[in-house]
C-alpha cells in the first residue's frame, strides 16, 4: 500500500514537465526554413527546365552531354571486354 | 477543438501555419516521453524539435487508415529517442524536485530517496521494457496503441510492462520510509 503511494506520486512527478515557451516558435522557424529551401530548389529546377525548353542551344548542349557520356561508357565497356579477352586468351 | 484530419489536410494543401496547431497539441507528451526515455532534460527538446520536423517532412506519407496521428508521431519520437540514446552517453538522473504535498521535511527526504531509487530502477530497465512502461504509465497510452508503436503484439507489451513494474517494485522493497 505504502509502495503504491510512493509509486503513484513518483509517476505523477514524471508526468510533470515544463516546455520552453518558445518551443513551438523554434519548430515553426525550422519548418519555414525547410519550406524556403524547398521553394528555392523548386524554382531553380523550374528555371533549368525553362532554359532547356526555350533555348535550342541549351537543348543541344544537354543532348550532346548525354551522348558524350554514352560514348565514354561504351568505350570503357569495350576496353574492359577486350582486356579481359586478352588476359583469358 | 479542430479535428486533426482537417489540420493535416490544411498543412498538406499548403497551409504551413496550421502545423503549429499540431505542435502545440503534442509538444508536451512528445517532450515528456523523450525526457523519460533518455534522462537528459537539456537535449530532449532538441530531439523533440527533430521529431516535429521529421513529422512535417513525412506528413504526405501519413495514412490515417493505418494509425492515428498520435501513434504515428509517437513512433517517430520512439525512433529518434533510440537513435539519440545510441549516440549519447547515458546521463545520471537529476535530483527530483521538492514535492509541495509533504508536511514534514523528513518525509520529503525519505520520499526523495525513494524517487531516486525508482529513477535508477527505471534507468536500469531493458530499453524495450522501459519504453513500454513510459508509454503506458506516463503517457497513459492504451496497450494496443503501444503495441502499434513498438510493432509487437499486445501480449508482449503487457509482459514488458509487468516485468518493468516488477523491477520497480523490487527497488522499493526493504525500505522502511515513514511515508504516509
């Protein structure tokens, strides 16, 4: 019985907690910062897509970069196949 | 009181400020849960901040058909607490505050001593048992909600709470405090 009383008052004490007055504001500041960075990223992406859509030179540059990457990958692959063939043969 | 689903819908539709209502509603239980799990009063608000920020980021993935918002939020708080406990060194429990109900200083001293024993017993519990006890005894969550948070069966939760209470009871045994 005595133990129960002690336990109950301990439990009540553990339920008592003080929250900083500015806690909500701190969380909301972080949330707004996150939203701001999201908006910046989104507007950058939109600008990039716009640039590619309306500028033929940018469109050509992107296609050329993709093609160049593909060619480089192909060369690396052929090179590795040939070098393996030489080793095995 | 505005319904939770309405607030969540408003946030998802771009009304960021509505999230403040959710923070205000849940800040106390979330901070208290973390404080009782990690023993560090100084960092529990920082962790709680991370919990709310993570909740905001993940809000589009919240499915009310699967769980209530509180269960979902407590699950995030549980995971963040586990991560924090892995990173930090476990801090000793601070001295309990004075209880204004005590009529005699001697009673207060004895009771404080018992509180320290209970705090130590709580600290020494298996983390799973401790989480179950904290959610049941300090947050008053029903067993099925705790089972959902811990992703185990209700029977397992009952067993964990019983074991935890048994350990706490053992901590109080053999003390002849003059408490009324």
